[in-house]
């Protein structure tokens, strides 16, 4: 490929978030604050990331945004849906993530972002309270068409050249995909029939794809990762990515596990417990929502550690994950891991990690990067699953014939080599034979 | 390159360790135990490591030892020097690393390994007690020649086809290289003059290189990383690697720091403290020995985090390392890290890591891998600094014009791509464009 | 009182344990090892504890066993019941608490301790496997009479002057006491009717009390803390104590909470999680058994912190306890606590405690002390609830009109002042006015 | 004693603090905020503490301030000295302890508190920067007389009925008391001779005692604990207390150690490390100041654990304390403890405690309580060392013939029984024999 194959990022880019809670409002606030220099968009590769080109000795490390054309923060326009009618300022205040000083600095702009009525059902998210802003319609297809209309209205009113959608809403109850998800035809039929097996998040994903809007899924929901959605994405030429933002404990896990694996240290047990007190914690106190989360969290180690290839090291590993709703902390999630490892001759050792994290602070830059990178992919003519964005997800979506890659460092190599490839630069292999004497 | 360019690993391989304390005896014991199946050589890439070839979907992951020809554990012959005259069994018992059951299972073979008298001086290692097995000579060059004679006798008596040397001794007081280290001629002159600025470990390295014996340096000593040593290595065609085995806290650091960096999370402070009660801890209670250790430990973060490229994220980082001698624990080192990070808009978060490690258990497989990989390099006709072995070191030796690479994952990629390259296989870039729809 | 009111501890003392798992066998093994000096009975006040008498300046600190007459370790005789037919040696080996060296040193004596068939029902302990040694009978009263016969046979065959019973078995499913527990008459009627609401542990307690055997309850079971049991204890003049040995996390909690309370630091949240892999953990994986445990654990903080007296400090405290079965660790229980406290002007602080404990090692000295102290109480003519032994329990039994005392330090003061009182010594108040100038 | 022996707390009470840094300004701010209900004086026994009177069943728990007559917060008047000329508002702002909201709520009153010029010397406090407000004089006695004049002026201008002084300044370099401290005559002679062995804090203590002002010492300085000071206190009838406020890690230590001791768990090692970034940390980076701190911290365990009485449990304990200046945290001190304990038969266990503390938040209520309790003692006609206030100190001052008591729970018993005694109430022994059946 060459840079000329990518359409430039001119004009405004609309970013729509289903869900306007802690994550989405922290994202809006941070972008607005960054425009005026009030705060830095730390954690965002599209804003701060450099990328090495050529040999180490060349010392050539441009910004990623200098290598490929990305939408500017000044060109972003925000919108969203939420089942609670608070505007973004009120929602941010209630979330308690930002300091009063930060909140006030962006108050005027946040107040203008009013949530559109949401597609929502307590069947899918049990423990959410205060719901007062929900769409009604004659059928689920009718709801989808309302969302499609919302998107088009937002595009026009915001003067957007392009729009992307990033799911920032709650975790839905877990239900595996079934026959209604097997083909686009079956799925549209089910939409018309208001089949109760269609999750609200699937309605948003459908509307996005139908309107050519790139879609990223920040929750563990089965939202765009089933055959019908892939069929529609291919038909419309839309890039997608998912699922479940990789923050907190799973982020740490996909940093540490590749480390143990690199050194071939065995793992006999991994116990992870979380305490969190925000809306997310409240929702996950429902066992069905927790189930969805647990599935995306649990698979991570197996893929990284390859117990089939290394039965002596990882074949007997006991992996347990607990999430505990603990109100005293609010958004200040804490994750405690105990890892029982063993080394040379089988001798046991232990590692304990305590992560005093801020959930939304870790998620917000991911929303930004996914919005800008999906837009880039779209302008580059890519569609379907963008596996190079696995870096951002707990449970990366991959082509059906592939295992997903969870190792953070392989994910980063994939992301950066993809950008180098799109920009027509040489890939990096770290071989460096030129520095050896032979 | 092609596999045919590598001479096969036939015949016996002698492994000589200056230092026969906890690390070396744990290494011997584990290899002997592995031969008979008493215990597994966990942590060793040469023994248990697989390497992926081709595409993910091909599922082709041979053992590293199937890809390249490595000496077999059955062909290893052990020898060493130590300033304390205990044989390997007595030394292992005193070190207290292994269980009585393991010790007894390998007792007969360990008892046969008697230390040759060491080149040693309390000027360089202050706090070691019980020293009773030290060479004397008319000059430092005389001592070097005695070591050379030791190597040749060991080679002959052990029936070795090839010999390698891995430094497993104590940390010496820190003294930077000076003019006597600038050229081989100056260095040999200084040896003859018994210049007090020559460290004992430099005598071993000199003897190794002079006899064509590949040399790896497991301590932070300035031992083979100065111009005279490089000159001699080039002259004799010997591969070398160093320095300071990457175990414990620095291992964790080079796992975590690349993770924070990958996500562009800022770091405002990193406080690392260690408690350890073995001979290593005793030696490091001397500020001069600690100084040497501190230097190899401190540089790690700077190189990984690139504060010059990322001044807003890492420019103000406060990095503090403390090592504390704490006898109650013996070899069971504990490392506690507190890391102050910050994310989106500058919000602070904290990570604490407590590593209940076993020093020698982590070091032993490194000794084995370095012995086998240096021997491989030698048979492949490589000489000088083997940068692809950076993976094993706290302070990797690199070509003068290069910065050393400390990121464990880049180090692993470099190691594996080097092996693929030597075996004539395609390098892995994780690009995987073939799985995208365009 | 005066020391003369206490009958001396002459002759043998039989110690019967319902349950011969990790706790009981560790207790037996330690006592046997202590007799021969192989190991010290650390953690036992009756063996190692001193007690201050008189003023600080008098420096008069005899052993507790010098102040009051206690049975000697040499005079103890062991017996027990268990639903699994392993002898004490086999059970100890399976429990994996003791080193091979310790096990072998006491093997001969442990092998002689064979479990009598147990009163047992899977209705009360679901997740126990390998059950093969269970009594059958025509009614629950018949089972009780079999236990009574067991006690008498043990007394005669062991040549015991006195016998005590300490429950060391599993945690039973939680069922509150009901009308059948309200009077001795109703309870004996229910025994004859084989009422399913009678727990196996209640059968043991009944048999103990009926035979004048002091009874201590090491589990959270409702075993001797209901009106019928108290009535029988009064009738027979038997001292009792309970319930649930205070080890691990609750021990730490009753150390720390009095500390926060002393300084009037507020507590907004206390999150406690446990990982354990022994039989105890397995049993507690059943929610009904966990329920019983949770009740004894949860009450502790409320009593110590007195939220009614201090609503601003402790009125809003969120207390959450999790127990997780985690096999990799066996008996090596780990408890992690996070405590959110607040101080001056409401500023928040946090304390995290990680306790790498050994369950049976903490419990064994409690079994010994309870056996010897209950025997002392019996010889001193005390009967009913021995509140001065609250020190040893998670959920201390107290007179109906009293709240139980959970503060470890008040418990210790109570225990020691009781001993002083029984020995006719002055109580200690720490007033010390004699050292002031007025 | 009876309550009538205590003069009532009428009129204003002046509180003078040598040192107007983080601790003193947090104390002022919290008292001012408490007056108006803006914040609660949490951590203060004089404000929030209840005290049990009579039997448990009587449920009689008045406030301490209802039992004995204490000065009201509304009657406190603040003053202080500091070598830096910032007023209390500026100093509080620089200290960074309080939120902007709290600071502004008390700004007006804080701004009025201007520091009087301090007695100060860099010989005693090396690493303090920005010093601009220091007394000069013809001799050290002249400086003392200036301080005496300051006290009298403050008393008159503030309309104070009584005045107390609480040292809130920095830790001075450690120098043991010597012959000039042996008698009042020698000390006054040394003051006149400007003997360099007189510490600035001794000048303050002298001025306090000379003016009949009760004096409490919040730092480890040798300030009022030498014969000359005791002689003067006796002569003037002034109560004193010291030394070094018990906050943070030592507080935790004197909570935990009594717990291990209560259960007779052995301790083989105790490693304590601290990271802190405030002025206190900066000062303690000077080894001489650290030495003073280390002495007060180290003695704590020995006294509590009584190794002479329990040589098998505590005779071999290895105790190590490290304090590390770590700027990223400011006043948010973090203390990490690792404690190696052992139980039954010698089996090892470990406890780790991580305390995320706020130094000044923990110290401020101690300043308040000491001020009010010393004033109480004075009105009760007590003078000399107030050992019942040991509760508040790392290194409690005690009568020469006594060991200091460090166990927090014995200290609390002593404090409360002293108050009961002064109020003519019965002492509490926790015996409770009335609840037993005999």
C-alpha cells in the first residue's frame, strides 16, 4: 500500500456513543479540554504516540498522526443515546470521575450534549436505575429505523463529513448468538418480528452498519460479532472492531502473562478480584451481566499461555475471577491479583498485583483511538473486522478461522506494523543482523 | 542463512562457572535432575520453548531445539571456581535453595564437582566470609595463565568437544573502565603489571576469550564489556554476552514498563525495594557492590520509556531503587514496587507489585540457556556481542553505536526472529494482512 | 477466689476431637513433637504464655502454667471421630500441612489414633468426599448414645481422669435454632424422633454434656449455643465455649479494628477476600456452609466499632466478605483485606493487608489451650459459658443478656484478669497513679 | 479523686505551635472548620470519643467531654512560630494537604495567623529551604527570653486564660543529652553561654516551662526529656508529654505487634519501608535527622514483644526500618511492612501491610487532644510527665524508673482508666465475673 490509497481526513467527524455515562462523558470532556490545552489526552496513541521508522540508529520516530492522516480533535462532533435523560454535564457530575475544576472548564460544551432516547430493555440490563429516556416503537425494526434516522439527523445537523459509532453503554446479559443471527435475512426478519433474542446493542450495531458507520464495541455484548453483522458490514463496506475495552485488571493480565510466558515460568493458579462502585459495578452485580464479562475475561490467559503447547507449564492452571460491587470507591476500581507461578525444578513463587485504577480514565483514550482509527480504516477502504485494533479489547474479534490475539505486545506490533504497511514503510522485525560481526 | 551453516552439536559441552554458590549449584542440580526426570528444567527456552513458524493458521510450533541444533543435557559436563572450598553438594546445602529430597536425588553427582581455586580479592568483594580457596601468583597475568591452564585441563579431563563459561559469582565493587581497558595491548600490559584496577572477573573473561571459550556475564561487573575484551573476542572469533542476569524485580520491571508505554500511560514515580537474605544480599550490603547493581538496574526504565520522545509522560519520573539485606528470608527474595502512573487528562493511578521470588530458581535456567545459545552462536560462526541474548540480561551489552534494548518483548522477538533467520525461516511481523477484507 | 478452690490437674486428660482432619492432626502432631522437643508449641498461652503480676517495676511475670494448675502435655491422651477412615498419620499426610520430617518424627504415635465412626450427614456438609466411616442407628438418640458409649470406652481404655471435647470438624449448613432447641425436654424428644433439624454437631455436644465432658466448638455450627444445651450444661455442671476458632482474616480484623476504633478513625468500607484450597475451602464452596461462616465473620466489626455510638464514623460502613476455593494453595490460606478509612475533616486513606497464613498452624494451639483451660474451669467448679475464652473465637458465646466481646485486646485482658482473679492476685488496670507527681 | 478537684475549663485557651507547616495548619484549619460544621474533627478523642462507665449491661457511654471538663473548640486561640514567613493560609496551600474547597472555607481565619520569628539553626535541621523568619539575639538565653515575651504577648493579646504549647516543627539532628542537660543550673548556664549543644526545640520547651505553659513534643527531638527540663517542670508545676506523634507506620506497628504478642506468634523479621514526599521527608533525607527518627521508631517492638521474656519467639527478630524521600506523593505517605511470623511447631507465615496514609491528617487530631488533655491535667493540678498520654506518641516519655508502654491498647486502657479515676468512676478490668454460673 501507499499513503495515496488513503482518502485524507478533511471535514468534520461525528462520534456517536450509545451510552453517555462515565466513560463517554470522560471521553468528551477530555477531548474538549485537550483542544484548549486544559488537559492532555494521555493514553491515546493517535494523539501522543510515536512510531519508529527504519533502523534504531536512524532515530526516526514521527508521531503516528504524522505518518497517517487522522481526524483532528478540533474536527470532532459528539452525540449519543442514553436511557437516562441527564445531559453530558449532569452525567459527568454524577459519575464523579472528574475534579470540579475540570468539570467547570468544559461545562458549557458538555451541557449542549443531550442524549437521544435509547433503545433499552431491563431484560438485558437488570440493575440500572433511573431510566427515563427510552424509545418506543411498533417493532424492533421500527426502533432500528429510529436510530438510523437519529444518525442521519446528527450527521446533517453537525455538518459531519463522516460518522463513527463507539458503544459506551452497559454490559448486557449474556445470551449466545443463535439461528436468528446466522444470516442478514434471518436477522432482519427477526427485527421485524421483534424477536426477544435481539439485544438492544445489536439494534445500534445494525443501524450503524446500515448507514455505513464504522462500529466499535466497548462492552462484552454480542453486538456485531455474528454472521449477519459481518454480512452487512461486507455488503456496506464498513470496518468494525470489538469487543470490551481492555482496561484495568485484564490490561494488567495481558501485560504480565506474556512476561511469564516469555520466560516459560509455569502458572498453577491465577486469582483475580475486583472491587468497584460505579454504575458498571452495579450492573455487574447481576449474575447474567457478570456472565458476559466473565467470558471475555476468562479466555485471555488460555490464548496467551497456550496450555496445549505447554501442558507442563499451563495445563493445570486454576483461573478464578471475581467482581465485587463495593460502593465506597465509586469509579476508583481496584483490582487485586494473586498469581502462583513456578520455575526451575518446579519451585513455587508468587506475585501479587494491586491496581488502584480509574476505570473511565483508562477507557476514554480507547474511545478516541477507536473512533479515529476506524475512520482511518474506512478512508483506507478497509472493511470487516479490523484485527489490528485487538490492542484495545479484552476479547478481540478475529476472522472466524483465526484465534484472537490477546498478548498486548503482539497486538502492539500488529497495530504498528499495520500502520507502517499502510504508509508504505518497511516492517520492523527487531532482527538487526547488521550489528553483528560474522 | 541456512541450517547448514551451523556446525552440529556433537560431543560433550563443558560448562564452567566462576562462582559455585546458590545460582551455579541450582543450575547443576536442575540439569542433573532433568536428565533422570526427577524435575523439569522450567524456565528454559532451550529445553521447553516452542517457536512459531509460518502463519497462525498453520499451527506449526516446533521446539526451539528442533529448529536449531543444541547440545543435549546429557552431553553437559560441569566445572567451576570458588573462593570457598565447599564442593557443589555442600555449597547447595548451605545455599538452602533446594528441598532435602531434591538435594539427595543429585547428591552423588554434585559431590564430584569440586571448586578450582578462585581468583579473588576482598578489594572487589568486601563482605564475603569463609574465603579459603584462592589462587596466588607472581602477577595478575600469572593468575590468568593459571585459569587458562584450568580450562585446558578441564577440557581434556572432561573429554569436552567445546567449552563455554558463564559468570555465576558475586557482584564486584563498581569501577568504571579506564585507560588500561582501552586496548588489548594496554590490558595485557596491566595484567603483567598487576594493575589493581583489573577486577578478578576480568581475569576470567580474559582467560575465556584467550582460549576461544564463549563467555557470558551474569553479574553487573565490568567484565567483558570494554574495548580490550571486544578486541580479543574479535581476534579469537568468540561470542560473548552480558550483563547481569535479569531475574526478580528488574524482570518484572521490563515486563510492566513496556505495558505502560504501549498504552502511553505516564509514570510520575517508580519506587522499588528488595529484601533478600542470601550471599548476594550480604555482598550488596557493601555500598560499592550495590553501586554496580544500581547502575544496571536504573537504566532499564529510561531506555524503555524514552523520556526524550515522551517528555510529558516520562520526563519527570522519579525512580528510586533500594536493596536491603534481610536475613530471615535467605534465598527467598521479595521485591515490592510502587508505581505512580497517570492517564487521560493527567489523573493519577497506582500499581503495587509484590514478587515473592526465589533468586536462584529464576537464574538457573538463564545459565543453561546462555551456555547452549552461546555454543550455538559459536558453531554458527558468530562472534562478538550477541545482542539477540539481551533477553536474559538486566543491562544488555550492545554494539557501541547502539542503545541496549531492555523491553522484554522486543528482546524476545529479536531472539526468536534471530533463530528463525539462522534456520532459514521467514521472520514474523504479526501483520497478517491476508485475513482482512479489502 | 484462691488457688485452693481449684482441684489440681493430676492424672491423665483425654482430648476428644470430632473431626480428624488438618486441624486435629496438626494439634496431635504438635503436642507429640513438643513432648520430645522436636518442635515448640508456638501460639499456645498455656505452654509459653507469661502473665504479669503486680506493678511494672516488680518485674514479676511467671508462666501462666505456674500461676494456675494445668494438665501437662505428657498427660494428654488423644481420640476422635471422622467420617473418613484414615488414621491420624494418613489424614495428616493428606492434609499436607506438615513437612515430611515432622510427619515422620511423630508417625508411630499418629498411626495409633484411629477415628471412631462419625455421626455424619451430607444434608449438613455437602461437599465432603470419600466418606466411609459413619455410624448408623435406629434414631438420632441412638447415635447420641453410641457417642456416649464411645466417650466412656475412650475414658476407660485411656485411663483418663478427665475428658474434654473440642469440635475440629467441618462447617455445617446454616440453620437457625428453632423450637426443638428451646428446652432440654423438646430437644431429647426431637433426638428420639430423629428430627432432621438436629445437626450432627449437636449430637456430639449433647453426648459431651450428658457425660460431664467440657465442650468447645471450633466451627460456626449451632452446636451448643441454644437453650437446651445451656440447660443441660447447667444441670451437669459442665463448662462450654464457642464458637469458630479465630484464625486468619478474622484474627487480623479483630486486631486492626480495635486499632482504628482506638484512634477514632472512620471506616467507610472493609472488603475481605480469602483464597484457600484445603478441605475447609471445599466445604465452604457450598453456599449453605458459607452462610454459616459468613454470619460468624460479619458480626465482628459491628460489635467492635459500635456504629450506634459512632454513627459519623461507622454508621455507613460497607462490609463485604468473600471466601474462594482455590486449590493451588492447599492449607496455605491467603487473606487480602482492603480497608477504606477516613480521618481528620473526612480525608480518606486506605490500608491493605495480605496475610499468607497457614490455617491449621493457627488453629492447633487454640485446640490445645481450649482443652487445658476448659479442664481448668471444670476443676475450678465453673460451668456454663466461659466468656473469658472469647479470645479464641470468631463469634464468642456470651450470656444471653450480653453482647459478645470481639476486641482481641479486651478479650486478652478479660482472660488474664480472670486467671489473676482465680489465682487470688490483684487485677491489672494500667492506671499506675503512683508514678505521677501531684 | 473527684471531679471537684479539677478547675473548670472557662475562658480562652491559647494553643501555640512551634512549627507552622503541614501539621499545624491542618490542625488549625480542622478546628476552624469544625466550629462551623464544615468538617468533622475525626480522630479526636476529646471531640468524638465516648467512654464506658459501669457494667456492659448498663449501656452508659457518655462523651469523654461530658465526663471531664475540657476547653471548647470555640475557646481556642491559635499562634505559632516558623522559620518561613508564610502565614497559615499560604503554608497550608503549599503543604497541599487540604482540598481547595476546604482551604477557601477557612481562608480568612488562617490568613490572620502570622508566624512569629523562629529560633532556628541549620546545624539542627539541614535540609529545610526558604528560611527567612528567624530570631537573632545576643545569646541563646536571649532567644529564650524573646520566646517567653512572645508567649506573654500572645496570652495578653488573645485574651487567654491559659496557654499550652505543642511542638509541630521539624525533626532535629540527633544528639543525646549530655552534662549541660543534667540540672537546671547547668542548663541555664549553657543558655547564657550559647552552648551549641542546646537544640532550638529545647529553647521553646524552656520558655514554655518557665512560663507555666504545658508542653507536648510532637517530634523525636530531645526537647523536654532530660533532667533539667523535669526539674523545671516540677518547680513550676507544669505537665509535659512526649515524644513524636504516633502516626502512620508506627501506629500500625503498635496495633499489630500487640496482636501477634497476644497470640504468642513468633516474629523472625519485620521490614518497614516508607515513601513520603513532604517537608518531613525532605528533612529526614538528612541522615542525622533520620537517626533521631529511627531511634524513636525502633524501640517500639522490643518493648511490646518482650524478647527477654520470650526468647524463643522474639529473641532473634530482625527489625529494619527505611524512610525514603519520594516527591511524587507529597503529604500522602505510604508505608509498606513485611512481617515474617511463625506459629505452631515453628511454621512460617507472612503478613504484608500497605498503608496509604496522609501524614498531617493523622497528626492534626493528636495536636488537638494533647492541647486539651494537657490543659485538663494542668487544671487537675498534675505536673511532670503525663504517662497516660503515651497513647499519642511513638516514643512515650515515662518516669525514669519505668519502661515506656508502647502497646496501643494498654495505652488506651491507661488513658481511659485515668480519666475514670479523675472523674471518681470505677476502673474497668473486663473481669465480669457476675455473668458466670458457679
